[in-house]
C-alpha cells in the first residue's frame, strides 16, 4: 500500500485502513490504481475527496456509495474545514499528475504550512506553470513518487518511448499487435498508435467505457477483427498465448513498462514507456520547488538522500490548533453504546412469544365459563379438534403483562394492542407481542426487557390446571372432584418451558447446547406423559 498519514494533521492520502488511520478525518484518493486503493471497497463509509474521473471509476468499479464521494475539480482550489465547527480550514488544489486517467497531485495549505503530495506522476516542465506552483510558494513537505528514483535506471521520455513502439510496429506490417496494459492507464498511447497506423484499436468493453468518458478520438472498438492493434491485460502476454495467437495470425506483443521483465518469447518486446518520473526528471522537479523536506511515497523502494543539495531550510513542527486537536481525538468514529441501542431499535422487530398468567379469582373463571356457554358453536368446534393439535388460535384485545414472581397475582393495564392468543391444553395462555422493548444492557451486554414469560393459570395456591382446563372440556363434562390439581410441571421443567417453548431462536440463551436441550425435552415429555396418565385416572375429560 502506497498511502500516507500526514503527521500533525487530520489528512490521509491513499490510506484506507481505518484501524490504523488513528486521528485521520479527511481522506483523499490520488488515482485508481490497485496499489493506492488497498482497503477501499463498497463498505467504505467516510467522505472521500478525488478528481471527477476517479469519482466515476470509484463508484463504477469498487461500488463505493456516491454519498461518500466528493469530486473536486482539477486545477481549482477548494476550501475544506479541519474541525467540526469550521474555525480552522485548509485549501487543497488538484494538479494533473500525468500518470493515468483521473490521477492528481494534492497541494494542501493550512496551519501546517504547504504540503505537496505527488502520488504517482510523470514530470513535465509544464507542471511548474500551474497557478498553484507558479507563484513561488515555499513547499514545506514534498511527498514524492520515488518509483524510479534510481540513478542507475535511465529512462527515455514518453515521447521517445512512444517513437520506439511506432518503429517496432512498422517493422512488422503484417502482424497483429498485442499491447499489454494494466486495467487503467496509457490510453493516450493507444490513441497515438491508432492515428499513426490508421487502424482501429480493439479494447475490452470495460476499457472502451473509460476512453469514451475521457473524450479521446473515435478510434476504439470492441470488435475483435476490426483492427490489428489489440489492448490486452498484461498478464495475458506469455509464451503459451504467443503460440496460440501465432497459430491463427502472425502476432507480436509489446509491454510498455519500465519494470525489468524477462521476455519468454522472441516476439514479446519490452519498451521502457513509463508513467512514473525518471530519476533525472525527479531531480529537476525537486530542484525547481526547493522543498524543506522530501518524503518518499513508495516505502518498498530503496531511497537515499539524493536531494539534499536541493532542499530549503527545515521548519519547526507546526502547532496544532485546539479545535483541530479535538476533531482529531474525537471518538465519533467509534460507535457508542447509545448508537448501538439506537441501531438495534431501528431493526425490524420479530414477533416474540409471551406466556401470560391468567391467575384470577374464582369469579373471573366462572365468568369465563358463562361466556363459553353463550357460544356453544365455538366450544363444539373445540371439542372436535384432534388430539395432535395442541394449540387453538383466536384474536382478542389483550392487556399488557407485567409479572414479578411465578406464583404472584398478575396486574393488568388497559393497553389496546391487538395480539394473538394461543390457548393451550397445558394450563398456559400464549400471547404474541412485538419486541419493541428490546435493549442491550450497558453493563452486561445481554438483552433486557424482552423475552417470553411463562405463567400458569389458576390460583397461587397450586390450582394451576382448573382455569385453562375448563376451556378444553366439553360443555357437559363434570368438574373435577379434587380441589387442587396435581402440579403441572416440576420446577426444572418450568424453567425449560420458560426458555424454549414456542420461543423465537434469537431469544435462546447461549448456556443451553442443542444436546442438552434434546435431553431436557426428552425428560419433559416423559414427565408430561406421566402427568397425563395420573390425571386421567381422576378426570376422564382430560384424556386428549
């Protein structure tokens, strides 16, 4: 990765690792080559500044959302805030870097002095005529593209290298020409060759979309047999590909790069056409600017003090304004507990299951029986239900529930929520309600205020069966001769029902494993069968 965090500022250029970004708050993209976009993807969610062409490619190829992309016009100065209140600002100017479509240099001016970040660039004397550089500003820090910063590496100018390519193609008038390129860059070279040889240049649809955006001459096509010059991915040019291409038509391949590449086939030609500045060009550029210090961008490239004789006097470390310090040290990038709660509450709520106690006085149970007697058809339908249907569903307006203990009376409020009530034969009524009251505990991180509550019907003295059993008896069935019913479930199984019976999966407690749950369920069913057999001896109506 060839990005930098500029010290004593909130500025990051071509740096996309948020975990290591520290106090960076303003992010800039110099161009769209892969080694400058490491970590940048569709999940990026910070304001990002770049040129208009890079903005188009950023959204098109990396699917970065448009809401985070801030396109700045090249050749113009833009004022950006350096804190949250706008007290401190800086001026940033974009300068064409002559590297690839959309590539720019950034000139930053603010409390930190004047900083020039070249990114990848190929120097031309016309760059010194840019208005932002022409006025003779003192560059305090120059972040320099040192890709070819090696005195032993002698490179021709782009015009000289392009002439070498033209002469090579002229020596093979009957050959097709494969030019190996990266996914972005050297489009102007292709245009020059097309005009020189009066032929179409065949491109991939993806690159054709780019050259149309650049407004180049109409010399490009996607039809394979339309022209003799083909732009291909540089990785495609290899020995096996050359054999395949030459079986159908004589073909040569050209790799326009300053990299040292071994040619695996006699018809593969490496031409030192580079989009990076040569050593001599870097020397001329630094000598003209006379910066106070030079910082190399490419960390993996060996760098020596080649420019000591061209540097100006060093300046002291700038004093960071208080408002900028607060902006850089703010924890707004880290989600707080309240932000997490707000986000969780905005999620779609699933219907939870709440087991509501119907512990009422005897007169309330009697009122229930009277109401059932007035609706014989409904009760008759209940009698006809087969035994393998454990639940019956009806709609009613149910009050909210707030229960404290298992065997205490349950107070009711006057809420008018429409909920679904599941009336079960086991002495429980099940109320479905929305889990709008779902929160995270700031201390334990567990969910609080939600979850199913299981409470048996009946009086707190142990007659938990009578109330709900009346719902499932026929109209003519005699009441039980016992004043107190056998306890429905042992305490260990009531805890099981509390946590699992008809409960959504997302409410399961982590301390229960699937194997333990199966064992508990097996014990539960054995206890239930034993209970049914013992109860049936006293009340034949419960043989369901």
